[in-house]
C-alpha cells in the first residue's frame, strides 16, 4: 500500500493592488514514474516483510537535480532513519504494520517540494530472516559495501554457510568476490539516478536456503569539475552541513568536499576563515565547531558532538580545531587526512560509530594502501595499550558490539591528535590572527613550521626507511635490495633513528619536508600524557595470512616516544602546535619498555604478567 502527495511551498506579501494570480505549478504530483515535467519519482518496496530490509528512494527525473532532502516518519512503530537527509533509506521494521513518511526536498530552481509515502510490512514467516545492511545510496565510481546477515545465526555458524551475490536488475556492475557475507564493489557509471538491485542467496549448514534483495540508489556525480581536486583514488562522496542553519553552510558546501572543487575554485580565507580567526584564538565552543561540520549521516555529527562534550575535558581537541576551516565525517572517507588545499580534516566514520546500526552504514571497503609493500620480507605492527590490554581495537563485525564515547579515545582521539597536528603544523596558532583573507590556506603557511624545525634542527637519518616508506605508503615498486631486507635489517635502520613509527617516513617525492613525523610524535605523546595510553611498535617477519597476534616479534618497544633521543623532538612539535601546554610537559613521558624478542605480538601484550614470570 502506498500514498503519495506533492506540494510546492512559497511566500508572498500584501499591497493595495490585487495580487496577480500565481502561475500554475506545472510539476506533476510525485509518483512512482517520471511524467512530463516531473522532477522526481519514488521507488518503494513492492512487498515488505517485517524483519527484512526495505529500501525507499527518491530519484531525480532525467535532467532534474534534487537537494536538501529530509525524510520524517509520521506513522508506525518508530524506526531509525539513519540516512534521513539522503535520497534513500534502508529500513528493517521489527513489527508488521503500516509505516508512513513525510518527505521534503528542493529542486534545481530551489523550489521547496514535499510529499508522503507509506508501505505496509507483512508478518514474517517461520523461517530465519536474511537481512542486507549497508548505506542505501552511492555516487557513481565510489567504492561501497553491503553485508548479509541472519540475525538468529550463531557467530560460529557464519563460516559454515555458502553465500552467493548477484545482480538482479539495474546497471551492470563488477561485484568481485561474490562468495562472502560481505560484498565490496565500485558503483557503476550512470547518467541519471538508477536503482541497482542485488541479491544475496545463502545456504546454511543445516540446509536451509534464504534469499534477500537490496536496492541501491546509484547517482551520477553532481557537476564535477573538468580537473577535480578530488580525482581518481580519492573521490568525494555525499555529505551535507550537519547544522543546516550554520552561517557557514553555503561555504561548506562549495569549498570543502565537492566534485566541483578545482585548483581554480579553491576558496580564500575570507570566504571560509579558520575557526581560530573566528574565535580570536580563544577556546572554541562546541557549537562553533559543529557549525563547520559536514557529515554523510546525522549520527556522525551527533557522535562527534558528544565526544567533544564528554571527552575533551582538557580542551585540546577544540583548541587544535582552531587551525581548521571544516571537519568532514564520511562513511566512505578512507583513509582519513588533513588537506592544506582546503584547511579541513577528513575523518573516516569508522572511528566514530557506537552502535552496530551505525557501523552498518560505514563502508567496509579497505584502505587503498593496505596491499602496499606485501612483497617485503618484514611487517611493522602497532597498537595502543591501556593497563596491559589492547585499547581501541575494532571488535569483530559479527559480534555487532556497541561502545561508549570513552572507548573512542584510542580511536577517534588519537586520530584527532594526528590530523589536527597537521593542521597546526601548516597554520600554527601564532598565525591565526595574522592571516591574509585574500589567500588560500596553502598560500598562507608561514615559515619555520614545526616540521621545518624538526628537519633543520633534529632530523631523522635513515634514507633506507624513507625509500621503504615510498613503497609502503605510496605504492612505489620495491627494488630487489628492498625485498632482500630481513626483519633484523629493518630493526637496525629503525631502532637507532629518532622516530616513533615507520609512518614518520611517509615522505612523498617532491615534498620539501616530511609532515607525518611531527604528527606521529604529537599523537603518541598526547595519548600517553593526557590519557595514560601507551603505544607499542614492533618489527616482525612478513605475513599475508593469519593473525598479527601470532607473529613472532623481532624487536619492539612500548612507549618509544619517551626515548631520550626522541623527547626533544616532541618538545619542538608541541611548542609550535600546542603552545598552551605547560612548560616541561614532555618530561612526563615514561621511558620506553622493550618488548620481548621471540615471543609473539599477542604474548607481548601483558608486560606485567611477563615480568612476574
């Protein structure tokens, strides 16, 4: 059952003369088909069943463009509308019954339109229900993922089942590995909003067969620039200003994460000033920060805001945010990064989820760098540790675990220290009130930044590790000599240098100074000094299968940032990027603790137990 209604909204004023009759609205009522003059159509489930996913989508008709979409539930048992400000919803109503929704959007002329839709979910049958979860819309060319679930199935039974994914309808797509519970793929090219219907077929170990479909809305990339800044390998994805009424909303849309952004269209600091210019260097309020946030789902903004209110007790994160123009949080932002072109930080929403439902909306597509360096003979491992227990690790997805905001400190917290150190390296606090508004962010970077001081005063020395960094982090082809390096060789190069992690050697060809070195130093130091969380680093033999916990440690340390040769480098970085910290702050860093060579990475976790024999 479905019910549809469309209305155009407008305003008027009074005068003594009779008002002319308004021009008739020639846009047909919103329905499931595009008629002459239509701007949009709805796609609703033909037959809905409680306990299974149902997709609803608002599709732009050919030649039309939609914006500022908002779904609202108006009837039925309450559902979580995770993507209520996008053109598609995926819902799994727990109870049978009628569900109704209101829908508002604007067309290409900016005219406000609204409609309603409803469906009725039938009671489930007696068999187990197969459910597909994932973000229900994607831009063409973007990587995305879907995962099939049987909610009543024990975790141990998942590997015993047989799974097959297939395309049922819509544009052609290459699905890759179709025999796993999760399917990862690149959205196909489309010229207009299109539905891609995929099917998961599962045979359980007891012989039961289950089938379920998922309708994914694939959209053409809106108005891309001829030479976009976000090009192949780093495509944009749909985001919107979290605070719709923010005074920066228009600038956020145009300046930060749009396919239309190019070198020629980069915004100046007068168009979108730094937060620190707005605050005059004072501690920003949470409201000032949130007015500069772009998200792909509302829950991401809600979690970020709660984290700042509940966990930023020292004010470090908000003070560091003074060096940014904006914060982008997206389910398809991977890896996270800071960019001096825009002055924004871009955060992977995988660092923020607190419920299984929120995690469902985050793409499982891997970091594109994850396969770099696989032909080398060594691996470098790292983790954060609190009270001899791993802190911040990702729970297995099948556990559908939740976590509170405190559990985000070793994930989101360490990421913020890292990316915001970049921001304050490029534009240190001393520069925030002196910026020329006619310049773009990268044009306003002052001389003698923290990274430049490190390079001139206390540089690292291993050229071998720099060259290996270009293999591991930029995908350069390895040489025969590099492939011949054994773990003991890497220990010799790394352990005698004065960096905390091999990511410090992520130094692209043509860049004047390394930037990751400073960010790694600040990240590890602040995690230890503010939160008591220590960082382990180790060198092991290479492994492409099996668990990291089972790998034998060739060499490793806990809290390497406290090394006597490294602490002065930390002090240089913090003095430039976080001048509010007290004098002697780095003296609180503990001396490193060696990990035990020959024991596995997992065995080295509880150092107290090892010390007790």
